[in-house]
C-alpha cells in the first residue's frame, strides 16, 4: 500500500512535452520526499472547503502499477491475483495502469482500468477522454520537443464538423475593401422603407435608422468628438 500524493502541475501551452514531463518528475520527487505524511493529516492541516460534490483536494487519481507480484509459497494453497470491483468510484475519475507481458515475458503494451463517477460522466464521454488521451500520448512519444499547444485533440470527423459549424470556407473567400457604413448606405438606397430594426414593440426602417445615425454623428462632431475618441 502506498500513500496518495497530491500534485499540482502548470500545463502551459508554450511548454514542450519534455519540459512538462521534467516538471512533473521534479514535483513527484518532491512529493515522494514527504510521502510519509498521512493523507488524512494533510487534509486536516490544509482544511479545504468541504463539499459532498467532490473530493477536497483532488478529483483525478492516477496509479502506475509497476510493482512485481511476490511469489509467496503457502503450503496447501495456490495464490493468484484477482481484481475486485467495489461498485463505487473513489474519485471523480481514476486511472490505474500497468505493463502487460506475454507468457514468454515479452512486452505486450499497457492496459488498465478507468474508474469514474456515474453522476459526473457517462460511458460515451469517458470513451472520448480515453481516445484523446491515447492520441496525446502518441504525439508525446513521437516528439518530446513539440509544444503542448500544438497537439490537436480533435478527430478528423470532429474537425470537419467544426469547419461546417464555423463556416470556415468564408475565410478563403476574397473580400472587397468596402466599409460597413458604405454597405449600410447601399442598403438604405436599395430598400429605404424596409424594416431594419425591431425592439420593444417598435420598428425602424433603413431610412429612419440612417437619418437618426446621421443626426447623432453631427451631434458628436459638433461637440468635438473626432476619429479615435
């Protein structure tokens, strides 16, 4: 059994993955130097605001299970490791990972369990979180000197959907050097009696808005207001 260590990491976009990992390593070593302090004692000392909504100090837990299982011979017993599902989440979300090996001892990747509060997350959300995490880890492993902010956590389908929702195609269209006042004046000439504004049960035509804005402009200019004020 090991004590729970509370870590705070500044994840800035300009950091490279290597710099981020170095920061996490240093803070982890600092935390391990004080791991004999009981976690309950830390909570009592800091005395955070208590709420039933979440854990007082941390909401995400990560466990890397890399201890070898000891071979403890007990006469008359065969001992094996078994996972126990207690049916309740200890944190908002908890990741527990370990390396996997084949029967011959060759590495077979990393596997694990994600535990989460069902009143905070749903299965579909956690599947998306895990897919993005794998995407992030792949990018980190490929280039540790890459800035954190340069990684796109969206899938190809999601990026395409955002392009449609954001009407990205207009960014590539040529735009004439016509100002907003010129466009409005053209609209006034085109349909002066069309309804332009509606508010509080009253409506204004384009001509009325144009005349009112002209009066306001002359009033401001008469009081010394110039461009840039």
